[in-house]
C-alpha cells in the first residue's frame, strides 16, 4: 500500500536493511523513472483486476526491470486507493523496483478517512504542492507509456503468467 499512498518504498534484502540501519551511509544509483500516463476511466463491466492485468502486460512489454514507474495523468482521479495499492503492489509482476502514485486528492481523502483532522490534511496538501510532490502533468521522465482506460476489456490470467 505504501507506493499506492504516495510514500516511496521498495524491498531490500535483510543484509542491506541491516547495513542501512546500523552501518555507514549507503549510496545508490538513481534509477530510471518510467512515466505511466493513465487516461479516462474504465468501461462499465470491467474490474480492477482487468486494469491491473492490462498494466502488467504494458509494463512487461516495455521492460521496466530495475526501474521505478510513476503513474500520472487525468485518469488518476478515477482510481481508488485500493486500485492504486493493487497496481503498486504488482510491481514484482511487471518487473519494476516500484510502482508509485503521487500525492493528490485521493491521498487527502485517505488521510481524512483515517482520522486526520483538517489542519493536518491542509498541511500535507500545502507541503506537497510547495515541494513539487503533488500530482502534475508536467514531469520529466526517462521514458513514457500510456493507457487509455476506456480501452480496457475483461481479462483473465493463467496459473503460469500474469498476462492476457
């Protein structure tokens, strides 16, 4: 759920985690970031599973191993937090280090739902906008792909591969 809720995170091995917590500073190469533009909304009769399997296929075809994928575009407003968390958690299936959703109104909606008061929510919104962390169309990515969600069709997945 972390990356679906605008908190960047990815898995590391136990030794790496221990070294990061107890040892000297760790340096790492900045990964390539692939922008995944999401447009429109899904047709009636399609499900979040259809969306996720379509995203997995697009990103596998693109080849995103070792890269971060950031989702953006006008279609984000049509994705619930559960949809976002599912897509972000599928990063190992599409090969990326992580799939990330930026802070937007859906993030603020979750903060309200989870009991944060309006003062805290307004601070998060203001900070995100001031620091350039708020969802935007004007982002520079290493490369881009896009999905018009109105083109999604019902999809099934077999036991060996998560694809269509």
